């Protein structure tokens, strides 16, 4: 085989035949540390990864690598500047699951608003007919119809913009905070632009739909949770580190907020004794918002195409560092259109 593609983290099964079509050998070598990544990728021409530490140290040791394809939309584990400096293209699947995540956001809002999981648990405990639904009547209040409620979206990007019409379908008012977005986009989408403090204080649901950046890491801490209504819910289908997880636990303990719907948690794992699981008013869905039959097909298609394009002498459709072109051509001496 002319090329070698190394996958450094387990995930959705891939078809080796797709790589053989372009003359590439495909191997999976699960890694956890920088040292393991460096050892596993010494003879790789392309790497498939997600949420692993591709630091400047790791990238400087990738002597043959032309492409690192991040198999998810979150790419903060990769040092983009270092990759560009070393002439390595970083691609990713782009907006492959934007519809699914927007729908999942609304599913969590609805589940929190109607206390769906709490009702289901009581039914399974045999409480339906107990004393005229006494347990239910204790659990229900407060509960409000979505019509007229305010949804505050943090990050009005591709996914946030898809959430807006879905929320408006339930006749909700939508406000949004995104300091990087032009005013005309808010108008086109139909969301009112507000600052973060106003969003927190006015919203009945605060939904995080932003990519993780150095600027918004721990954007929502205990002070921010305290500004929310005690009847409001915190929804996060983006990245866990945008909110301080311990602050969220404290806010729930102190009753600063009514509950939370989370698809993401710190460290991508919730053990059975995790403090978030002690709350009946918290829903955790194991980072599954991306999933559907359509998105599974699309993420694989975009992965195969990115690898085939770069190893075949072209540019990927979805990439994170297009400024790498000059350095890439200088390093590999290829003629590209």
C-alpha cells in the first residue's frame, strides 16, 4: 500500500475497503497519552482522532503525516497553530449532525419542561394510583406551558440557528448571546440579540450551542447560575467545559436553577456515583445528540472523502486550517488546484 491511515481512538466502525480504494492501509491503534500517539503514528500519512491531545509536541513528531482528521465537531484537543506551522491539514466533518443536535436540544427542553423522566420513574415505582397520584402532585409544581416562555441561546451558530424555528414552533420567545455574530444574522434568524447577563436573568431555558474556545471556557460559573431564574433549566448539547461542572452541582444543590438537561459532561464520562446523578431534576444523555442513521452515514462519508482528497492531491471540503496551504505545498512539493 502507498499510504497508511492510523486511527488513534475507537469509534464508529469503518470499512477498510474504502481506504483500499485509494491504496491505503487502515489500522486502529487506541491511544490515550502523547507518548502513545507519537509511537503509533510514526509511519502514518493520515490520522483519525477525536478529543486526544494533539499538542505541539505530538505534532512536531509527526514526520510523515499530511492530514489529521478529527472525527467529531469538537476539536479543542488539536493545536491548530502547530499543525499549520508543520504543514499538516486538519479536517473535520463540519455540520454533519447539526439537525440532530438541534432536535436533541429541543428534546431536552421538552423533557425538562414536562418532567418526563421524573414521571416515568414514578410510574415504574408503582406510584400511578397511590393516594390519587400524591407523588406526582408533589413533583409537578412548578410546571409551565412552553408558549410564552423564553429560550436563551448561547452561541447562535449553525446549530443554534436551527434551534430557533423549532422553539418558535412552540411559540417561545428566543433571545441569544453571540458576541461574534453580525447583527443582521440575529434579525434573519429571528432571535433578539442580548448580552449574557440579560440572557441569564430573562430566560426560562438557557441552551448552550456554542463551540468551545479559550474565550468561553467556564463561561457559565456559579455567579452566572445564580443570575438565572430558580424556575429555569440549563441545557447543554455543546461542550461541557463551557460551564463549570462543580458550579452546576452547587447551583442545583442551592436551588439556583430548576434543573438541567445535559448531553455532555466533563471528561466524557459519568460514573454511577457522579454528583450530577443524585438529582432527579437532571437528565444526562451520554453525548448522543449527534446520532441518527443519517448522521452516521454522513460522518463516515466525509471522513473517507477527506482522506481520499488529501492523499489524492486535493484539499478537503471541511477543514479547520485552510491557511496551511502555503506551508503544505512547501513541505510536500505538490501541485494543487
